[in-house]
C-alpha cells in the first residue's frame, strides 16, 4: 500500500514550483510531520501538508517519487502553525514551501533521524517554572491587567516610557501560568541585542529553564535547541525577535509585542512579513490574547484602537492606558534650541555644551543622538565640484576618519581616502556634513577641560554600527554606560531604544531636521517616536527625573512635531498625522503594496512593471467578474525607487493602493499570474528579479 501526500519544500522564490509537491509514502504519515524527500538531484527537508485521498490526476503516477524518510520522534507541526504559514504565504505573496521551511531552524534541514534522536534525548523534559514575586502593582498596572482579564483583545497598551509596561507583560505571563500550567507565552521584542536586560529580567522572574530566546544572533545549535523546547511545549516562554512569530508553540496562550511601532518587526527580504500583524492573526487562531505595547504606537495600531464615535463604530483593538511613570518619576523637560541663532555651521549650540558640562561635573550622564554614522556623509572638492559618489550606487560614500576610508553604506565598497581630488588633483578636499565619529571628536575638543566630581577627565564614548561590529562589543559598551564609566554617550538610534540607563539626565537630538521634510510619508512618525524613545532614556531614576531634559537642536523650533514632543503629547501628534493621512488617503486609511523590479537598466525595470500593469488592467477589465477590481485598486505607473541604484542594479517600483484590503489582495493574486507570463517574454530578459512588498514600511 502507498499513500499520496502533498509536501511543502523550499523552492526558489517565484519558481513555478511555488506551492506543494506530491510524493508517495510507503508508510503512514500525518500532516505536519517532517520528512526527507528527493528534490531534483538533492535530498531536502519537507513538511507534510496534506494527505491526498486519491492518486494525483494531473501527472503519471509512475513519475511520483517516494518519501525517503520521516524525522522520527518529533511531534507533527500542529494545524495552527500550518494555518499561520499558509496565511503568511498567501498574504505576503510567497510560496508556501519557502515560508514553511524558512520558519524552521536551519539546522533541522541537515540532521539525520539519528542525529535528531540524539538531540531530542538530551532535552530536559521537566522544565520547571519558578516564579519569583514581582513588585506590588501600581494602580495603572492593576487596571490594565484587569481589563486584559475581562476583554478579548487585541489590546494596544499605550504607556509612557518607564510606566511599567514590562512589568505588565511579566504579570500577564504569571497570571496565564497560574490558570493553565501548560500554557506558553510569546514575548516579542524588536532587537534582543539591544535589550539584554529584558532577557535577564524574564529569566529572573520565571527561572532560566522555562525561558528560551529566538533571534538571529544565536548559533544554529542554540536555535535548534530553543526551537525543540518550544515545539515540545517544555519552554514556557519564548522571548524573540520577529522570527519568533513562527515558533512552534502548541500551547500558546499569550502574545506580547513590545515596542510594537518598531520598523524592525517588518522583515525586509524574502517573505516580507510584519511580525506584529501576524501576531494579531496568530492570536486569533489560538484564541490567545494579544498585547501590543508602545509609548508611541504605530499609527496603524492607534487607528485600529480608536474609540467609537457617532457614525464610527471604533477600531477592533482595545486601547489600554498607562500615562504616568512609575513612582514619582516625571518625563524630561523638552528644550528646543533655535539653530538659526547659533554660529553658522555650529554642530552643537553653546547652551547645550554648557548644559552637558554642568551635568558631567555633577556626576550625571548625557546622551547625544545623531542618526548618521561615519565622520562625514560626503567628501567634496570645492575647485571642481567632485563628490565622493559610489560608482555602483546612487549614493555618496561616507568618510570614515578613523581608518581614512570612503565607504558605501549600501554596497560596502571601501577605498582609502584619496590624497587629492581624483578629478582635478586639488589637495584640499573637505568633508561636508557630519556623522557620529565627527561629533565624538568635536565633543572631545569642547569638553577637554571638563572634570568629573572625582577630578578625573570626562569620558566620551560612541555606540553605532561601526563600533559594535565585533561580537560582544555592544554588550561591553552598554555595560560601560550602565556602570558609569562613560559620562557622555554619542550614538545613532541604536542607543535610543529600550535601554534602562539609570543615570542619564540629559538627552539631545543633534540634528533631527532632515526627517521633517522627507519624501517618505512615515518619516515624521518615525522621528516622533525616535525622539520620544530617546527622551525616555532620560531621568529613569525617579530621584533625578525632575531635573532631566531632552534637548532638540533645530532650525524649525515651532514645527508642530516639536510642539507635541514638548508636551509629550503622542495623541495630539497622532491626531494631526492621521488627519493628514486621511486627507491624502494614505495608510492606515488605505492599504498599499509595492511591486519592485530589479534590472541592469532603469528602463528594463520600469518596462516590466508597466507591461504587467497594462496586461493586468486589460485582462481584468475584459472580464465582468473582475472589472470592479480595476476601479477599487489604483495601480500607479512605475517610478525609480528613491535609492535607485544599488551595487549596479537599477531598481524601479510600482505602487498599488486600495481602501479595501481584500480588493488589494485579489489584485495581487491576479498580478502574480500576469507577472509570470510577462516576465517570460523575450523583451523582459534583462530583468533580474521582481518582488512584492505588502504593507511596505517605506515608499
Ligand atoms: P517600561 O517598560 O514601560 O519602560 P518598566 O516596566 O521597565 O517600564 O518599568 C520602569 C521601572 O520601574 C523599572 O525599573 C521597573 O523595575 C520599575 N517598576 C515597574 N513596575 C513597578 C512597580 N509596580 N513597582 C515598583 N517598581 C516598578
Ligand atoms: Zn576637484
Ligand atoms: Zn555603493
């Protein structure tokens, strides 16, 4: 006897073998089991997706190949997990096999049944949860937990920085474990490396046995171990980055998404999924409450949690509020410095330098934020106009003074800084603009005479992608800040997120203006949340919070964004942004998808997109069943991407927009078919690839 089964295997993206392949098995198998199957000349891992009740009709049965083996000892991936994968593949327009296989730990692909059996034997089956008591809850925290207990969610917890949100997550997990001893919780964070403290805090509360982490910084062996523990139900709490949304957790009963606004929840390659949005979907599948939390929620979640109002029935999320900091902690006072009144080209205003000096002399810490690494973004020759452009990208190469290089941050091209202008030989080429490296150097000069209370000289440190390249470097640098070895910390947005620095009393945004006038409609939202987050690093110790300050150096001090920041008024900011988005019919009011094409020339990239667009519209209009779709979904002509060329590849994009998510999804389905057809035409040979980004984060 043999049975026919459909199996998900990792197929190259957009290959015709997108979905499932049929195999034959001489033995009984169950959906969700992992198997090894022949695929072309190779042997690959597959997930049994469905058992067929009859032989395939569309192919000669003799050509169906046999399953080579079953990974024994592993319980099948359950129906919820398979449903999550299926939904993600469909919604984000990727093949089922690709999503399924990339959701599994990579090492699983290489193990034989025997090796796997050995790993499984080593597993601790008895993982005890040892809950240590937390602090007595604040009234706000108590109210929020009660609301969670009586409502169904999804919940959006809008709580200021330092209001005790993390404590709410921990107590929610504790309550869940108290009612269901088998239950599992998924705690998602944007980036684990940035918040090692959270990992410690969760382990301290529930015992290190019960908690596993999942993020890309782990070794393949560690990832497999954690995955197996979650899959078997032994690990009770999974703490992870966006990839953890696909963890197999058979007893999942609670999902928390910390800093839910953070763009790193959106995967930017392969299946471009939003782990935050999938969390809401997954919660519904498992009937598990979902708690999204932030001090500056995404406008999407804010809009979805709006209260009912006359005509409007309100959003489907429930909004929970924790407006004040724990204890007597106050939010920092926001001070705007009008840079129009400073010396021309001043990097730091005199007032800010004086304020930093004063704090350092009192033994307090300061943090300066500049969202640009390197020494200067461009080198320039004043004689002939030469600039340090990258030959391969539509971008300038950044000057790094430390090793005297010019580096392209897009393709990685790195060269020694030329001694003289490569065009005209002028020896006097100069940096324009500034990055963190220059800010650090400049501060060193300005504060050279400043002493700490113990009489030793001020210590300045920098944290950005350049200083943290080596493994463990970030942890080391952060711990220097925590221990007080550093007085002034300079860095990119890396330092603004999540850290619980206790002694920082002054935070300054050195040059936040560029985001005010960006072509990306999400830039103000990003800037506002970055500045609120940054402000949240100041005065976390209640004793010092009354004197803590957030400084903003700007040429536009009366800009509405800074006015709202001054009042720590996210709702006011959100209301005005949403009004603009509504007027312009932008997300979250409408829904978007991007189709992108990469080619050797811009014309070729755009030609594919425009051909797809025309074919699609002709095809849909011709059929009365789909003619409506053309009216419901706007498909815009192809344009170059804002980063038009990267590593000699030209990139173009086409925007699709609709007020109906469903209509947009239907359109994408048709588009997918059209693309396969158009792409195979000889005139589009020059196209390297195309891809779809649903709910893109940047346009
Ligand atoms: P958030 O996640 O909102 O930034 P945290 O949960 O990190 O806030 O809380 C900020 C600080 O307050 C932490 O040091 C935390 O230990 C402390 N904290 C939180 N809740 C309480 C409470 N109920 N009683 C005392 N301290 C608390
Ligand atoms: Zn020159
Ligand atoms: Zn480049």
